[in-house]
């Protein structure tokens, strides 16, 4: 079995990784373990996790995971409000968010500088994936009218092109349609209904990341042969 640690920013991502991604990819011989970033530790040893306000905290967690023998490490953080990487400035003059996030991932990878690390930053947040199939929102109690409103958003954008503005991010669009939407519970329910394959097909950047994960068993074998 190959062990993959995914450093992530919160409970929503942890639940998605643990209850959907890990289960759907386990047959490939990959054990996926999500780790929510540590944000603080009290003098008494109480650890608090969640959020990505500090790049240094993300970096520290990732490097600690990379030191675990025989493991691979990747990340699942939102491009929306991702903290600044020292020495790197986002090129907002680039044509698309995909180009910007690809450039940011390269800077992230270069800064970590570990062979067993693969940088991944989501376009733009977890809820983006749910727009892969808006009809799936019906499974969490949304009305036909509400589902139609979300489908209309999907007609105007590819899921990963829905922008990450303060009021126009995918999660904000969902909450405007249904203020009762609960990220961890409803999000997982909808994600399960859609399935990983559909998300990968509709969200190419996310799909590329999952494709990399699927290569890990062969990568591990190749590394072992070269020893």
C-alpha cells in the first residue's frame, strides 16, 4: 500500500477526502490520510486546526508530513484567499485563474522542495466540485426551483471558472439559493451523488490532481526498483 497525506484547510475537505476520495481510490492500493492544518498549540498542548490564514503554518505542516518515511504528500487548499507565498506575487495579468493557480502551485512546490511533495490548490474552493452536476443538489433537500437556479449558474461557467469573489464564489452562490446549505454534511451528500469520475471530467484541474494520485503505486514501485 502507498500512503498519501493530504494537508487541507478544514473539516469540509477532511470529510470529502476521507469519506469519498479515500474510499474510491483504495482499490488502487493507496491509503489516503487527510490532515487539517494546525493553526495553534496552547502551552497545555491543546492543538487547534483549520483555516489557512498563514502560509508558514501550512509550510510547517507540509514539511513535517514530508519527513515521514515512504510517504507522499499533497495539499487541498482553496485558491480563494490562499495566503501569500514569500517571494511570490500572483500575476493577475495572466489570462485565467487556471494559469494563476498553476503558477502559484509551481512556487509552492519550489518553496517546499521535497521530491515526495505535489502542490495542489483548488479552483476556487470545495463547492466548485459540486457544480459538476447541479442536479445532485436535490439529494440534500433542495427544491426543483433551487436546483434550476444552480443549473443556470453552471450553464454560464465551467465549474472551475466560477470566480472566487467575496459574493460570487461557488459557496456564496449556493447559500444565496439555499441559506440552509451545510458545507460538511450537505457537501458530502451532494459529492457522493456526483462521484469522483464526474468531478474529474467536469473539473480538469482537479482531475489532473486525481490522475497524479492514481500514478503513485507505479511511482512507488519505480522508486523501489531504483534503490
